[in-house]
């Protein structure tokens, strides 16, 4: 029976994405915050006008595990452990431009966490039969092509890999998109991911030059991207057997990142930290102290006010003392010569600070 003979349903998921058929396992794990984002390289030859990659990474041969710069394989393993990762996404740039590196990391992850650790990889260009064979032997679970052609996907499927397409939902490209879907359906492509097109610092000029507008004051997504995605999914429900998942930009920050932060927070939180509903850490700090006085000040405060030792620590990187927020509030009344604040920060390697409230 043809798909057009029995209408399939397009549904909105609990994560507020839109789905036709079955969601790829990589996406399911990503929504749970259970995927390590392993940025293999910022190098890429494609030059897509909508690329959102930051200047810090674009065109640079740098490696990150989530927000953490990678200097050794131990950094990758530790970051995966800190979020209790069930899988990894090899991303870029175009990881295929550093395929030997990507393969080393793929083998490392499978060796350390087992064959069930789900690894998907993004690729921008063509891959040779030899490259596809090496990826299959190394145990790659999903290959996601950033392409508007079915041909590289077909070659990957013929090589025995699970391969699909991931592209943005571009307003004005309905006919172009469904033409690709027809071909992908014909070759038995197992999944297609559509992403909401969004503005970034690096693609702002290119998108505006093409007439795209910002969706709303609360979102950097492109106006009309979700509408074109829904039209595409409704068409595909009538005319194909494809599994298609539309991922809105709000899902990345509001669901995926939030869940990943929560997973990491519970593993890195100190006894004095409070984890809020978004996975950020709330603590009290004593700042503007000379580095040479940090340890002595900590000892004095612990002795004088009978503070449990585990509730106050020296943070040499930020040159401050850390403690529970409620201890900082009390000490601020008793120690007028010291500077206190309550801060909120990400539980990530860079520990980005989002709130600073002096006491």
C-alpha cells in the first residue's frame, strides 16, 4: 500500500518538535540531554549562507567536548562521564575533513562506553567507498548528511550505514525540499531532520540580505521557517513513507541544553551549591581578595563562625571563596571588610556566570 493510500499523522512531540513517523535515536537521546556534543573541527568547504557557527570556531581546526576545549582524549571521556552520556554527536564544521580524528574518537567512545553508546556524525561533502567502509567498521550508528542531494545518502546506505539528511527548513524552498524528499523516499532513506532556520552573529548579514526576518522579540528563529517545515511534513505524510523530525530552535535551548545542564550539574555540584530548575548552580562568593589571602581567610571564617569545612572552598581560577548562598548572606552582615555576592552560573567547563548579586 502506498503512503498516499493511508494518511499518516504529523504530531507535535512533548519536546515541542514536530514529527512524522519515528524519531531517530540520536534525536531522542539529544532531547534527553544525554548526547555529548563533540566538535571535531571547524573546517568546512561548503560555505552555506545559513551556517550559524561562531567566529571562534568557524574555519578553525579546534576541538571541543561540549563547551570544553579538548587537549587530550581524557577530556572527551571525562566530559562524557560528567553528563552521564548515552551517546555522542560528532559535529563541526565538517568532521569528514578530519576523518582520521573522527574515527579515533569514535573508537575511543565505543571502547570506553560500549557498543550501545550511540554515535552519530554530521558530514557536509561526499565520502568515498573506503571512508564509508571505515566508518561502518568503527561502529558509527548514524550518518547525517548536510546535503540537498540524495546521491551521497544512497552511497552510504549501499555501504551498510544508517544514513539520512539534516537540513534547515528554508522559507521559499518548498519545491526544492520536496524534490529532495521524493528522491530520498525512493532510495529508502530512514530519516530526515529539518531544523528551524535561525539568525546568529555570523549569518545575520547573509540572512537579512536574502530578505529573511526574525520570528519575534523572544526568538532568533527565522520567520516562516516553522510554517514551511509543517507544509513539508504534511506533504510527506500524503506522498512518502519517510520519517521526518522538525527541530525548532527553542528545543535546543529550552529542552536539550537544559536537560544536559541538569545531568552535568548533579555530577559537578559542590555541597554548598543549589541546582535550580534550569540546571544552573547558585552559590555565595567572597570576591576581590588577593590570591595569597584566600586560604587564610577561609580558615579564619570557618573557625570563627563554626562553618562546616565542606561548605566553603577556594576557587583559585576565579580568585574567590565559594560557599552556600545563605552563609554568604549571614557573613555579609558580620564581615563588613569583605565583599560578598550571590551568583548563578552554568555547570559547564567554562562556568559561564549569568547572575551576580552583590550583598
